[in-house]
C-alpha cells in the first residue's frame, strides 16, 4: 500500500501547534493545515455521539454585515427569510448564483436590526466575501471580513452543555438550538456563544480572540472541563462522518455551483415567497417546469462494501443513473451509508440501486435522511 | 513498535513470515497507523494466483481505500476469515493479523525483500525523522 507526505505552505489556525503537540494527523483541507484525527476517527465520532468532543473550526470564515439596510442586503443575497430572525437567533441559509445553484451554505446570525454575522465555509472564504461585498454594494451597509479575528471552537455532544457550563456565567439552558448569547467564557467577557454545530448533536460554538495564547488557554480549559465526560479533541475525519450520519451538506458534495436548491433537497431553507433574491427567478422556473430532474437521496449499502465519494450509481439494468457525492462507513450506525444524486424516478424510499465499488456492483437501497437523529432530550 | 526480525518487508508496507514454502502476509504497524481505524478487508479467494508486486486485495479505513501488493508470487492457500468480522485486529496487532497465506512458487523472491532493520530505516526516512 502507499502513503503520502504533507503539502507545503498551508494556512494555519492559532491552535496549529497545539494540534501537532497532541500528535494529530494533519491534512490539507481547502488550503488549511488541519487535524484529521487525534486518537482515532471512530473514538472521536463516538465521543461526540455519547459524551462530548472538541473541534477547532477556526478555518471557517466570518462576514460581518452592518448598516441601516443590512437586512435588505441579506434578503437579497441569502435564500432563507432573515426577516423572521429575532435578535439572538440564527438560521441555516445559502448564497445562490442567479441560476439557483450554490455559492456556499451559511449560518446567518442576527446581532441587531443593523448588524449580522454570516459564518461561511473555509474553502470558500474569499469567494464568499467577494460575492457578499459585491452584491451588497447597492444597499447602505458595510461588509467586513472578520475571519481572522476569531478562534472558533465547537463543543459537541450530549455533554457539551454541562462541559461549557463550567466555563461560563451564562445559563446555557436559556439558549435554544440555533440561538446565541454573549457572556463571559473562561474569563473572556462578551464572548459569542452559539448553540450551533455540524454534528447532529446538541452543542455550542464559541468565538474567542484568535491570538495563540488565548486560544490555547481556552482549548485546554475546555478539555479540562469535559474530562469527567470523556472529552477528546476531534478532527475533520470525525467531523465528516458525524455530519454524514446527520445528512448535513458539504460544499462541493451535496451543494455546489452546479447543483440547485431543489436537487439538494434544501427547499425548506429557501423562502421564495419572501420576495425576489439572487437565484429566486431561476428557482421559480424550475418549479414551473415540473421540479428538479435529479434528487439527493440517502443510500444504505446492503451487500458487502463501502460506497465512497465519486462512486457511480447504476440501475438494475446496468445503466449509470447517478453518482455518490459523499459516502463512508457510519461509525455510530455501523452501516455503510452514502448521499447520492439519482433521477427523480429512482428517488423513492426502498428503491434499489447498485453502486460500483471497484469492479463489483454492490446493492444499495434508498433510505430516509437524516440517517441519524439525536434522541429527544430527557431534561 | 518492534518489527519482528524473522519477517521480511516491502516498501509498500506489507510483511511476510516465511516457513519453508509457505508465506504468511499482512501489513505493518506503520501501515495500520497511517490508515487509521480499519473497517474492511478485501482478501483474495483461496486458490487465487498472486504475483510479486501486484495488487492482491485492499484494506479500507473509514477515510480511505488502500491497495495491497503481494511480496511474492504463488497461490493463496488460506485467508484469515476473522478479518471479515473484526478488521480492527489489524490496528491492534498488525504483525499477528495475517491477511493471507501463500504457497511460494519462487522462494528466492524473499531474499530481495527488506530486513526488519532495513524496513525501519526506510520508514524513518519516509517520515523525515
């Protein structure tokens, strides 16, 4: 078998040295030198599902949009209805191209009527910032790139709240899912605490100053606070398997500049009724023409084999009908799962398809997504 | 981790333990560590022909697929069935979790494989230590 060596001159978060000291295996993720795993992908995945895990997600970007016409600007650029947001509330949304396909998926946070934070993906930082700034120009608002000001930590799992509660004066039970507050965290005043995440579990993302000293201190304090719950640092490997079990989209896979909102199954975050926005006209045409011709479905591999990104999907007759965009073993579910685009008429639940895994056609069936839903809280 | 002195090794990180005309083959501790949690092993069938330097199967971690290259030419006489249900044995005991046994058609091939010392030197160079 073959192994590979690291790439040169990658961007680093403030915790890069900490990850390396912890013995993390590092990988190039969208131009960033990031930890892919520390103690082991499966252990990290299971820690998040059963206890708590800690992620450095500082590579993600942050756009601050401020001014009297901020809401109008956001409504124009993003597909969800930001007018529904209250102060302290966040929503999953996306910026679309005029043809109704994805620039990126985002989380929009309403700080106030004239102040919004948009959190964006690492690999699309510059593209997103340019897109937002360019398209917001006709509104009275100011668009700033705040990405480098923050170290962003994600504390995720059923024990995330108990862990973080030790470190903050904010009563975390007053922050509902997809809401946020500011409070003192690890002695740092006015720190943004958002009940958001990308794992399908309860959890928080905290935004702290990005200097190395502060970042390391807070990282260590979170690990200490979570020790009794079995907290471990978690890398991008587990981040991917966690989000896959929860059927959350990853840019370049389930969403991209060639995939539209309906194909991706993200209709519920797209409020065409709010009025025109970039991409709304094209999407209305898709509806008028009878809907998307292909759809994103969940697959469970039912014969022996692992379906992976890029593998081709075939019908019973041996014709290729689509492709897997994300596929992997699911460590918690103990199944091999995948998200794939197939034609509309193959998208019904229990439909059987074949995934080509090297030289073998392996049977898979269409199953409901998300594959995993966290248990209802018994509090 | 010590590399057994009586095994021979390849640059593709397979090991072979030779006993007369039979060789027992697996992947090294260095390999399992690079791969991460192993979840799937694709082994050849008993009776299959294998050729030195050619792919005989694959090992999959959660993240990736890795081809396995045979250190020797011969015929597969036995396959480790345990790995179908407990592939993680390769992670915990790489030098015991053999994947296949081969009847060697040319035992002299083993002489050109790396010794434990040479293999350790090779991986030290690969990791830049």
